[in-house]
C-alpha cells in the first residue's frame, strides 16, 4: 500500500489532512510556529474576528473543571483590518491554510467581514462564529435560531466565493436541524461543537469563578456529547461535517471521523500540548495502515450500528 | 528553542510544610532559559489536572560545566503544586519551555535591587547570577510571613548579594512588608545624592503577589526609579493561544510609546513588564 491519502474536500477547498487548529485555541497561528510547522496542518482556524478590535472580558477568564475548562475570554481580538495587515502576510509566508473565524453583532457585519476577507490574499475559508456563548450581542442569537442561521449563511454566501463553514452551538435542543438549515442556505460544511454554556462557583467566597459568571466548557469532559452531535449531523446533511470537542489523541479524532466527521478541530488539547499535531497525524496514519484504509474519506461515518444480539434474540 | 520534555525528577527538597525545590532533568530547557522566563508543567503520568501551570525557572543546575537541569521553587496551594511537593526522585514531570519575555539585565554602574515576596523569590536566583556575571552590584529585598519562610539566604549571601529582609512578625529583618525597607533605602539613596547629575542609578526588579508588585511599582515611581515586575495571572497555555492571562497595560511592550489601557497576554508580552506600564487595579 502506498502513502495514505489524508486529504479532505470542503467545497472547492482541499485540506491536506483532517487536522484543523480550532479557533480561539490557537491565537492567530503565528504564536505556535516554534511548536508546529503550520503548513503541515489541514487548516488553521484563527481567533474569532470582529470588524473592530475588542478588549474582551476582564480576568478571571478561565477556570479548570473536571477533565475540562471553562472560558469566557469575550473575543478579545485585533479586528479584521489589523489581522489582514499584521498576521495574514506571516500566515501566507508559513503556507498555512487559513480559515478565518468571523463574528458579527448584526447580519451586515458578517456580510462586511466576508467581503473584506474575500479580497484579502491567503484566506482559504470562512468559519461563521454563530455560537460563542460568552458575548451578549450577535453571534449566538443567529446560532440559536433556525431562521437566523439560514439568513446569515445565505447572506454571506451571496457575497463570497470562499467556502463557508458555520460553527454550530451545542446549546440547542436539536443541533442537526441547525446543520440542515446551514446546508439549505448554501453552507459548504458545518463545524461543531462550540463550547457548552456552563458555570463554576467558589463555594468559600460564593463568587463565580469567571468574571463573566458563565462561560463555555471545553476539553475531554464534553467529548461524548460532541461525538453524539456529530453523529446526528452526519445523518442529517450531505455537506462535510467538521467535528470537535475534547479531542486529545488520535483515537479521539478517529472516534469523530467514524461518527461522521470529514475533518476535526483540536482546541483545548493544544493548550496542554502544543506539539500534539504530529502525534495526531502519526496516530491516524498508523491506524489507517493497521486497518488497511488508503483514503481517510473511506473511514468517515463508518460506524457499525448493526446489532450483535440479533441471532441470540431469534434463537 | 521551545521544547516539551518528560523530565525525570532528580531530587525534591521540602523546605517547609508548604515550600519545596524540585530538580528536573530538562537540560535543553535549562540551557536556553534566560532570567525571568518560565516553564509550563504538569504530571507526565496523569491527565488531571488537565492544564499545565506556570513556574519561573529557579536555578539552572550545572555539574562539571554541563547543564544538568533546572529547579522550580514551589509553594503548595493547589493540585499541581501538591504534585510537585509530593514528587519523589524518578517521577516524571512534563515541562514545556522556556517561555515568556525575560528580565532586561543592567550593567554597572547601574545597581540592581531585586524585591521578592514569598514564592516570588523564584526568578531571582538566575537573575542574581546573571547580574553578578556582569559585575552589577546586587541587593535582594526579601519578605515573607515569618523567618522560617525565608529560604536560600546563604545561597544569595555566599555569591555576594546583599540581603535586606522583612517579615510580617518582625522577628527577622524589618517588621511588615518588603516595601518598608525598600522605601527606606530609596529615601536614603535620594538624600545621599540629591543633585540629578550625581544621582546613582538603580533598577528595581520585583516578583511576588500582585498587591506587592503594585506597591513596589508605586514606590519606584515615587522615587523616579525604573522597575521591572514579573506578574502571574491565571494561565491556560503559556504560548499566547488562549488569551486567559491578560493584564491591562498602557505602554507598548518594549517601547516608549504609550497607548490607552489595553489587555495584553502576560505569557508572551510578559511575564516581565515595566512597573509603570501596568495598570494596577
């Protein structure tokens, strides 16, 4: 058997492998060049950008919880113009496949961001952040309404030829219906899940651990729920599904792929181990060799749900 | 160069019921570390706690001119510091580093005054050695709750670093916070050299609890002396990825430009800042 084919197709975009650095967990990518050659990643989803710079929430912004962490950063960021001027040239030089995560307070802001980024050199795709649980205005209000999701995806689709990937929130009753609304509106893929709205309290002081009181839960604690949601979305849509939520090993990434993810994003685990990427790639390649799988696409959604109890029941 | 090492615990010295110095076989990191830089550590054998915690590099261990590893000075307050306190030789600690912006080291005739509060002593062993290597006259102002929590006094003294101590019970050194003797000596220095031209130069370095850093920055500014403070904020990654460890500053890191207060990541813009740049709460 020759070299394993790890490539993934997202609309017109080909990722060289299914590993994407998750937005909000990888800065603007340039912070990590000492740990990983960005050109070896399937994609780099940069920190969520608004039109204008934002300061974010005051500390405390994170707290560790069992097998996970809560964050309420509040989308601190340099804004789209400084990103294009200061970060994008470096990302181009590093030959990164750049997925820009965009956030708006209004539908017009998403459209404006999509226009601006479509004209910038070196942007491979847009991830629509309609799922950040930590800011009041915009974003999540689109992501928690089927009409809002449909409207923002179709409005952005009209103004850009870039592949668009709405990032879905798990804080809804039926995430698959949001994947379907995205597909109906012309999304090229969906990514899920963003973090679970959660909170933690210091019982001695009776104060919330986070300045924002509530925050988003990520890390291995959420992985089984995220796998279930990816599985549900895979059955609901034809477009690629990008799975994430607590992936910390090649085994975890494979679990998402078998559940139906075409690609995966890794976030919290990169905080723990910025050298994780090569280990993930090696682990996936080793698995493919062991299972005689030549194309990663052949593994997507191959979960075997046939009952093993059948014969026993009928006998 | 950044490295992640599953470092073997060479030794672990418990200094008190809370404090310990743990020696880790991470020579590549130790060799590359500049004074004021830090490492992110966690147990190499357990995924709990999930996130690493930051520690200043305390000493760079050398034997026969070869770097063997580094030590961390730790105070047991949480889960990771308990793991470090309880560790025994042969255990493995995952150690990522070196990280962060180091101290700027001053040369003679500028004097260095290092100001440590409690476990904030940590960056001053390597800084002290670097200063002495340049022939810079160096003083350590060192405060703790009691004399029993003042450590490594012989280590500093034997290298020619002058010690000025303060304890809250007053049984060792000055009574009160470490800023008491610091302010007194700054006043004495001022009265000895009243004219601006003959003013002797001092760089103040500080590490400790944030209220202490604020007090040091305030005292330094009052006597128009520059200061560098090493801050510690709740940190997720140490690499600039998570944006959790932010601190409000008004200066442009590393330049004379000033800006309205804005958050910067203390892991990559710091942990060392000019005292006058930080917007203290």
